[in-house]
C-alpha cells in the first residue's frame, strides 16, 4: 500500500525541507499523511478550483510550489480563499503539501530547470548556502571502519559536488579504561586498553546530523563511541539561491529577450535599458529574485532573469547588467514539471497529474 507520506518522502529526498528559507512554510499544510494515496494533483498555487479539480479526480494529495499557508490563521470560517480551501480539503481528507524555497534552493531545482529550458551550459549555484555544512570526526576499530563508513554514506554523509563516499582516514592508537558496570567491546574492566583505530572524517549538511548520528551509533561497536560534529565556514555549492550558466554562443540582447519570451511562454517581458553588450553569461532566479541582482553583477553576468523586480531595480542596474523580468507565475510554471517528474519516475503506476487550472492572478490586456 502506497501512503501519502511515501510520496512526500521522495519529494523531500530531492528537496529537503530544511533547505527552505527562514520566512517560508514549506511542507505539509493540512491533512493526514498516513492514509493510503489515491492520486496526486500537482500545481503552482492551491486555489478553490484546484481543490475542486482534485475532488473530481478522486485524488487525496495536492502538491503545490507556493504554500497555501504563509501566515498563521486565527480562525477558520471560510472568510477567504485560503480558509475555504482548507475547509474543503479537510472535509474530503485531502492532504495539501508545498515544496517552495526548498525546491528553489535544491540542486537540480527550479533555477536549474529554467537554465535547462534556456539551453545554458556549465550551470552552478549563484549564491551558495553558507554555514550549512558540518564535519563529523569519529574513531573506530580498524575491523569496523568499512561498516561505519558505509552506514554514514548510506544516509547522505560524504557528498561533495558530484562525488560521494568522500572521507579521510588515518590510523592511530586509542586508549580507554572501563569502569565497573561497563560492557566494553574490547579490553578488561579496570585495565588501561590500547586499540588500533581509524580516525574517520567526513562532511554533511547540518540538517542530516540526527540521521548521521543514528547511523553511526547503530553500527559502531563501542558502548561509548567518540565522535564530534564541527561547524564549517565553507559555502555549500550544491544548494542555494539562483544559478549562473553560459549560452553556447554569444547572443544579441534583443534576441535573448525574445528567446526568453518564447521559451517561457511569456506575454510580455519587462527589461532595463539595453547595455549594447553581447550576452553570454546568464544569471537566473525564478520568482522574487531581485535580491540577487548584486551577486549577479559581482559574478560578471551579462543578464539577470527573474520573475519580479521593483521599479528602482531597473534604475539601479544602470548599464552593469541587463535585467529581464518575466512575471512571477511565468518564471515558476516549470515547478509543476519538476514535482510531477519526481512522483511519476519513482511511482510510475501511481495516478499523478499536472493541474489544468491556471492560477495566475496577474492578467494582461
């Protein structure tokens, strides 16, 4: 039996909830995730029409990009569309789930998808997460080193870029003396014992500490294993905001703006004054990404593409970079494809569908 929690676990394997920004509310918005899953409807925004669509399909899971709940609610009376969506979903035992800035910040997430659609090469994170990594150091008898390393790697430790199972290992001698009441793996009560050990060092995202600790303790033979987690100052290049990449060839500014318009199916694009330079280095952040303009300029990008920007942003860029604004909704439509692919590839026989409801609140004449 496939439960809703099994589907959400797969989404969070791709976009862990701890990757979300502090202001966000990604994750389960409503409903019982323990129930058997009847189908999943994927959308950008949860609206009343989307909830009705899920009901008509007989699906009990809605997976959205934007959270239905950004702020706490003090009452549930149906006074607005958020409350009405919640009331209707709860009546029908529908779970509502959101993968928002965790999907934005994930490796291979929203901005990588946009870069792929635009044909960018050599894509990497524009603003990597900082102070998000820790180093684990532990000491284990030589005969158990392989088993300990395998357990740590199995839960996500030791990943650096496109490399996994990364560790440093050094041999040495550990000492300990077991007191009365101990059950030492080796050595005798009351005697100083010397043991040939391996010092294992590996790296992990800080949010994995509980899982890595459990894995270590489950296989380490000692009654009291020695281990330390050290916070690191390194940037985490596999997670963060925005991406940068290169076009296969230089493009004229008007040509690249037209390509963006056609590729993202945008009705109109707002842009800053043309700089007169050819475009090769491209920076992207879907949604409200104007906060990354300074980093895109510092990187040396020729154009910055985002979903939203303020009036003054168009002035402030001067001729340092070409700013192209597509619209928030249009810049994140691709999230539906990402979420659908995650579900359908893992559960190919499960009923999943992309919502046919347009939720864009912005209209054009």
